[in-house]
């Protein structure tokens, strides 16, 4: 697989690799609790139980050139909006392989891409593990800023 779009056969092989990885992770009784797959969309929904956030879902979408991944971290902040977004943007500098972004209705997501030719068990472990770690690390502070009157939790690394 070069820099161009992957062939249908190459995409099928990568899709099989992702499905096999997901099946092994579920059997290993690790952090994944469920994986749903939409073969027509070449999309997987991997769910984990969190401690700070009850459920963390990573959407993996196989495209012609990359595996796109995204995780909804929180809905759009209702209070201290600028401070919440500033906190998350400043956190972007220390994230590896993913970044905070705004999605539909200004919800906060972690997003990233991995070139199709680099999709491996190690890359998938990193994608899912990073989504879990960064969500668990940032969710309490982001929620306590963006929902200050309703969400009272210790804030990590943020001072008003």
C-alpha cells in the first residue's frame, strides 16, 4: 500500500485485520466490552467501561487512505464555554496520535487518522488505549468547567 488509495483487496485485508484484532481483544477479557461492526460502512464501534466516564466508545472507520478514529468525550459545554475549549486545546499539545476537535452540535471528540498501510495490532492497541486514557484523564476537568453548576469533580491541571 503506497501513498495512494488502497485497492479493494487491500481494504478487505485491513478490515479483516481489524475484525480479528477486535475478536482477540474481546476473548482476552481486556478493556473492550463490546465491538459492533458495520461491514458495508467499514466501521467498528468498540466500547469500553470507564471509571471517570461510564462508557467510552471508539468509532473506527476504514477509508481509502486511512483508518479514522473518533471518540465522543463530552457534549457541548453549557457553561464557561471558552474556558472549557481553552483547557482542551491546551491539552492537544501533549496528546499523541489524536487531538480534541468539535463535532456535531459542538460536542467534544478525540479524533485521529492512521494510514491504511500502518494499521496493525499495535496501532489498534494505541488508538483504543489512547482514547481510553485521554478520555479518562480529561473528562472530569472538562465536565467540571463546562458544566460547573452540575458536575463537581476534582479538576486536573486547570485553575480559573
